């Protein structure tokens, strides 16, 4: 897929993820014991042979840049301009991008112009999935449509606000499209992934921005489709796709990979998910440990009991401590006899001996990075 | 070409055939044998080099070098992917028309004099590729330089009754060596050589050339080079090392060394104090899944595993599947092995990439005081349904 470049938007849902994105982008949120959300997006692209990826980010991007580095884990360092961060200031825009379209228009003269690719895939890091993007590209080219949006069934439920939802007719053609809409169940949710010709994208973005239209889904896709200026097709994705657009979803979806079917869909043969390497030692399970139904990353020392939880790298769980239904990020320490249920512990949190914290599935207790309780 | 000078170049002798590891080294050089869940034996001396500030390492290999070559690659996992120095795998007479095995450890270095000369080092550190330990070589080199020694040999105290199994360095009170005895029947001291030497390069080079010209020499460091240098009045010093060190050249010592990683205060702590990490080539594997029905006690389990059975006092390496109703006790499971339902494995080492079909029984339990015999299943083997591998049996 040398003919396709990637463009990833890193900050899309920052505001709905509360304190978890205080000091990081949504894309660099830890996920699945040893990943950042963007690892899935970048790996999907790298696995499809995409060699040029731009990452649009506006603020809080220090941790994202640290994580991705030169992109060597995704082999992006091998080519000139394999990876580029696109920030408002580097693009001569003095304020934040007012929407994806402004970022695209701003990047046009720079990064987008450098690549010789004919097609471009737009994605964000909010939807966790392992997807074979070659299939999407091939389907897009075969369809002859201007744009293909990747969609997922079973997400629309009449309650969840969707960025973009479509309804298909019996021929698989889009019969209705809506934005920012709590669509009913017969709609398919956009996974935030779009493929189109790069020249069309650039031309459209520039035209939209010149008319103060900045919002990609609402003011470009929907508007031009409704006006009959743009043909849009839908590619239905059948494997697991987890939408992490709010704190509650993020919490549920982190615990979701404990489920075998979900885990085996996200980590499939031939679709390796790459991440930054850390030299951590294998996990030690103590003499009196009891670990049931958990995901555990390297570097943990588990001496207490744990149930239905996800442990990121380097967590120390002391004797007699009990952790249930929790997401415990890297390098947390949980003291002797502490009791945690339904909690999200951000990195480097220290829970002192005997502390008891109980949240609920809908409202987990969230501890900020470095908190000592 | 004008190369920058290096203070010390390390040469790692990885050529050993490892015949005492039997099936585990059938298609693998000994240093490439997996250890401790996610490492290979060679990660330990290599990481020690990096943590000691040595950035130029030659790896001398001749048996089954393919896997080792692939593992080392460009040295990036150890931070040794450098434009000047870094890590290089050196097979016998690379780049020469004459193809010859390394005749001995000294000959291996002799054949690579050109490699060493490129860096014009003051000292050359000679290491073995089959020892598990954590050591700051910089301290030893400092000791070597402070004593203006021609050779400094790292030694550790062994129990007197075991001293006759080792190369013993007899020293004066100032640490200088006056006598070297290879496996003495009546040992005079218990300073056992660890096979770690710092040589003044100018001295080593001279003796390597002389040794090569001697048709009766076995071209071995212990048998020829060190006695020759000692007998010609050069300064040899012993450097005391305290801490964990293990030769993992046999099945039982390899098994033991794995077991010594276990416990809350293990004999060898892989993590250490955090300042000298052991680097390894990491593969992109997800975090491990531990099922409700599993029971894991006092064990190490690396990433990329799915564990449904019980793992007790064992080491399970990356990418293994331990199915339900499996019992592992005192076992070492090397990477990417699949163990099907109901298998029982005790006191055993299972090689990389094996499939152990359901109901198989491998090894057995031993009573206190009874001599343990470790059952071994070689790399990429398939053990059939209900097959029995007896204690101590090697397949």
C-alpha cells in the first residue's frame, strides 16, 4: 500500500475524557496493559504497508511524542518524512486548529504535499481495533466512490452521541447520514476512519476553510453528500471495535480485553500491534498471590489478590491487598491490605496500606498521575 | 581510515557448542538459549557491557550462528547500533578466502586481531557467553588500570571442597597472582576464575601471535595464554567479585539458575536495584492473560502468554499457552510453547516452540534429599497425547 498515506488526529475526544487527558492527548492514553491508544491506529497503518503518517496534535503532546519517537517501532523511521507531527504552531496557525479541515488545509503545503501517494486514510485514536486496511482501500477503489467511511454496527443505541452515523439501504448504499446524533440501533457508527484521494481531500479542505467550514464530518462529508457534490460509501467492519470516547467507555473497554473473544480479535495473526519497547522483567506471582481473570504486563510483582483487572507495566501489588475490576496503570504501588474496586489508577499512583476505595462501573474512582492516597 | 580510539573493547566467546545442554543446543548456539522467561543467555554479558559503558563488542561464534546472528541483529535492543563500535558477530575468518574453524578460545581472538586494532584499545575484555550474572566491568577495568596489571582475572570464592572443579588463582596478599592451577587435585586456595579477563591489549596481542606460531599449543586462554604470560614475569591480578554468578552450561545448572530467579528475595534478582537493567530483544506481544481457574504461585510468567492452568515454582517464557487443568511444578517453559489440557510437567525444561499434547506427563516429583533429574524436551518437539517422558529423560 505504498500508494496510501495516513493522517491521524490525536486530540479528538480529549474534552470528554476528563482528568485522564489533563496531561496527555487522547491518543496517548494507556490501553490494554502495555499500549497507548494510538498504537492500534499506527500499527493498522504500518501493517498495511503505509510508510508516511502525519499526526495532527494541538496540545499536551509531550507524552505522545515521547511514546512515538521517530516511529521506529512501526518502521516509520526508515523513510524520509516517515512520520511527522502536525501542530498549529509548526503550520503557522497561531491558534488551535478549528477543526480537522483547518489542520488538513494547513498541512497541505507541507507534509501532505511531500508524499507522492494518491490516497489518504484519515483516522483518530479513539476506536480500538485491528483492521486490515488493504481490504478497506481495495473496497474503496472498487466502489468508485469519492469517500469511503468505515462503519460498525451495534454501536448506535439511541443514547450514545455519534459523530457520524449512516443508515444503509438493501444495496448497502448510504440512505441517510447524520452528525452529532444519538442515532437509533439501525444506524451504523462511523469509526472515524475515512479513505479518499489525497488531491480531493486537499482541494475540499481548502475550499471549506475559505468558507469558514472547519468540521470534517458536519461541514464537509455530510454537507457535500447532502448537496450531491460528494459520493460516499460505507465499509462495514465485522471484527471488534471499541469506542473510547468517554471516561466510562474507556474504563469498560479497558476491562473488555479480559474477554477472550475481544482479546483474540484485537490481537490477531498477521495484525501485530506494535508499541514502544521497555525492558521490563517477567511478572512475578508471589507465594500467596491470587490472580484471576486479569491482564498483566511485564514488570509487575503481584503478591496480593486481583480479579477482573488490567495491570500495566511495573505495578507492585502488596501482600493482602485486593484489587477488583480496576485499571491499574504503569508503576503504581498498592500497599498492604489496601482494597480497590472499580478504580482507574493513572500512572505512578501510590495507595498506602489499608486504604479502601470503591467506585462503580458507571463512575469509577479516578486517581491522577502520581497521586498518593 | 582514521578510527577513534576506544578505551576497552569486549570480546565475547560465544562459540561453545554446548554439548552438555544436549537437545537444547541442537540447532542453537549456547548463548542463544532462552533464560528467565524473556532473555537469552547472551543478554547478560551484553547488558553488563552496556551498563559498564563498553560500546564495542565482538561476538565470536562458530556453532549454529544463524539464530544468534538473527537475535543480535544490529544490536539496537542493547543500544549497540552504533556507527563506530557497537556489536558485531564475528564468525571464523569472515571476509577471508581461507575458511577455518576457531581452533580454540585464543585462536578465536587471534583471528580477529584486525577487528580489535580498528579501535586501538588500551584494554580488551574477554567474556564467556554462558554465564548468568550482573557485573560492572568498569570497576574491574579501573582496578586493572590502578594496578597497572597486564591481566586482571575476575575470581570468586567457591567452597574449598568444590575448588578442584575450577581454575584456581593463587594470590599474594596484594592480589597479584603467583600461580594458576587448572582443576587442582589439592587446591591451595578457593579463588575460582570466572572466565572474565581484562588484558592490556599490547601484551595480549604479542602472546596471541606467539601462541599461534606454536604448533603444540591448544590455543586456549586457560591452558596456554594465561600460563605463558604468568611464566614470563608479567603482572597478573585477581579481581574479587561478590555476587551471583552461574555457569549455565549443563541441564541441571540451567534449570537451577532459572529456579534461583524465584521468590520475593531471589538469589538472582532480574530487576536488581533498577540501575543495571538486563536488555533483551523484545517482541510485540500483548500483556498476558491469567484465567480464573489458573493458580499461579511463586512463578515468573512473561508477556504474550495465556494461562488457564496452574503454574507453581516455575518460569514460563513469552508467548506460551498453558491450557486448563495443566500442572506445572519446578518447570522451565521456553518461548512459544503450547501446553494442552491436562498435561503434568514437573522438574523439566521444555524447549522453544514445543507442543505438548493433552494428557502427556513429563518428568516427576522428587523427595527431599533425593537427587533431582531434569527431564528435557528439545526445541520444536511435539509430545503426543498421553505420552510419558520419564524423570531425567532427554527428548
